[in-house]
């Protein structure tokens, strides 16, 4: 039986330039799948990490997006030194989810 994935769409919009100059960028929309329900993870990280809601959301979503890329390119030397520490971070986040 094939494992079903959740489907997501992420849109990044440039709201303001750091120098208060108008630099128009088209919104970037990214669609992806993940075996986890990211909203469940997001809620648990926001509740249990000790981070404010915005930073907890950045962490939860960023880690899941990075893990998708790392799994897709697991043999890429770019990730070679990162596997162990990244796995440790994920284990800590999973421990938060058990609370």
C-alpha cells in the first residue's frame, strides 16, 4: 500500500525593502508534499518550544522544507557534514511533540 502524502502550497511575498525602496518581486509560490501533517507539527512546536509563535513557525516549516531537500539529495556533498546534527535537531523536535 502506497503511503499518502499531504500536499501544501507556500507563498513568499516581498512586502517591503530593507532600504524602504520599492523593489517589486513577483510572489514565489512553492508546492510540495510531506508525509507529516505540518499544521500539527507547527502547533506543537509553537506550544512547546519556548519560542514565540513566529519563530516557532519559522523553525517548524524551515526544518521540514530542509529535510525534504536533504532526503531528495541525500548523497549530495552539500549535506555531508549536516546529517548528524540535523538528525539531532529533528529528534529534539519530535520529543517536543510528545509533550
